[in-house]
């Protein structure tokens, strides 16, 4: 099993040293990392090249045209991911919660889990967000799109599952979803997981809320509309989902 850490990035000069530092500190060290730059206009690329110049595990791929988050992943991962790989995706402006995260993920992957996620911490408020686990019924019926979204943090999965995604599942009118992109590719992964899903009961990821180009800050309306399309549900059905499930558990660290 080859562990590959995928870090899509765009204009994350302010945070990339923190992201890279959290990767470099991991107690599990047998990985390859791919920083996928989507035509950054700041010094993101120069900074990560300087930080990682002596680390042979680091690969930096720069797009020649702007692809946005999902297009960036899809275009580059098809040349990176093998069937037996275990993939860990974390955005270039976020970072690992502790130095043990990769080690914990690899342990669960070796136990046979196909998809792994967990709690996360919102920065800078230092709030732990617990989105809870999918129920047995949801997993059995593969009804993830009809349930509350529960995979906002790091997503880790078998490479064979990524290769089963059909491009029609992540595009609309032949265009990659720009909003709700994480949901667009995560739902097919969950549906292909054979129910072998593990969720950590502790934070494994720090979600950086300081970035002004987070999707919900750019346009919450477009994000919501894309989410409805990705899930193939109506506004009424979404309201019902939110009403029938407990709210996220949030606690101050």
C-alpha cells in the first residue's frame, strides 16, 4: 500500500508553511505528497519549493490553466492514483491536527477500511466540530446524499474507489462543479466504499476559516444550489434532512 497525500492549492502563500510543517512532522513518514497548484498568482509555488527542496517525497505540479478545486483534482489524480494506493486529501490552506494523523489513518487502512474521516477543528476560533457518523441504515442503503453532510474534514480512501468515479458524477453540462466540489467527489467514494467506513472520534484536521476565498464566503447561494444538484434533491428535501437530524456538535477547545 502506497500512501499518497494530495494537497490542492491556490493562493495559499500565507498558510502553506503551516500545512507543510504539519505534514513534515507526521510520525508516519512513508508517503508521497503531491502539491497541486491551480495557477496561483501569489508566491505559493515559490514558497513550497523552498520549504521542500530537500524532501524527495514532495512533488509539485503546476496547472497551465485555472481548473478550480475539482478540476484540479480530477485532471491530476488520474496520472497519480493507482488501484492499491491509499489517498489522503487535505487542502493547501488547512493542516493536520496532530503529528499522529497519518499513522492513525494508515492503521485503519490496514484494518480494511476503504473510507476514513473524522472530526475537525475550525481555526482561528479553535472550535471542535463533530458531524457524527453515518447510521447503519444510511450505510446499508447507500443513502448518503439523503443524509446530513458529514465529511467536511480530511477524506482518506482507497485509490481503486477514486478510479471508479464517473466524470458525469462530478460535472454539470461538461463543467466540473466549482461549488460543493468536495461533496461532488465524496458521495461517489462513499457509495463505492462497500460500507467499510471509519470515522475518528477525535479531530484529525484543522479547517482554516481565515481564507477569504472559501466557497461559502464567495457565494453561499451558489454553494447551496450546487449541493442540491450534487445530491439530486429538492429544497424541501434538504430542509427535511436538516430538521430530522441532530445539529453538529460544537465545542470550544
